[in-house]
C-alpha cells in the first residue's frame, strides 16, 4: 500500500496497529519513489559559496 502512495499513517490504521513503528518490519522503501520526492538542492550562496570557491571566510 505504501508503494502505491498511501501514507504510513493510513496503512497503520487500516491494519489495526497502535504503534507508528509497527509496520516498519515489513514496509520496504522504493528508492526511485524517494528520488521522485526529493527536493532540489539550491545552489550555494553567501559564506558557503565563498568557502567552496576556496576563499577565506
């Protein structure tokens, strides 16, 4: 169900588990699904940008 986009909370309730950790032992994460959800990382700026360019801070 989780791999079909249903939240862990919903799956937990449907299966009748009390603990949020109850489904961890058999739930598997789909790496591609995680990649699709990842946020783009902004380009470094300010002090970090200066540091990465080898400049002094």
